[in-house]
C-alpha cells in the first residue's frame, strides 16, 4: 500500500506560479511512475503530467505544455509539479497518482494508476 500526500496548493493571481509536492510512503519509490491529474467543478478528472520511474521520461497535456514541469526526487520519495504562467482555467483540485511498473513509460489514463492522493486545491484568480 502506498500513501500519497499532496501539498503546495493555494490561491494565486493569473500569471503567477505554484509548486505542488507529493510525498509517497513507498519503500521502493524508484519502482513507481507518477502522474498529476486535476478536476475542476462539474468536469471530469483530466491528465496533467506524468513522469516515468526514475524520472527519465515526462509527458504533458497540451493545455499545460511549456508552462508546467514535473520532476521526481527519488531520495526524498517526492514528485513535484512546477506550475508557471498560471491561468484561471488551471483552477482545480490537483491529484497525485502512482503506479508500480517495470517499464520506462509514462501513462496519461487515470485507470493506469493504482494509488491516489487526497488532492490539493489550486485557485487562479485576481
């Protein structure tokens, strides 16, 4: 069982930045690929970004490409989502997810992930 705890959400003005963190309890964190998803009110959960085990490969939704950066620190069992140039449409609850895998690919489908955090609210508003 893996527990994921997100932090770093909050209120930010358009054009601002936030960095989300997700701390994992897994003893073998290096065997997990990680992802970030988000869900806005009245909308389905959507893929934001993913990183392969070991942090070698990353992938992003088109809506955040060039503005968001996902990274992984295996020594700290933590994955980050750096969000720059934030827009009001980025407002959502952001979820961290983990999937144990032997491969080196990323995944953008929610059902590929086995474990989920509780979410952290990000609000972009002036």
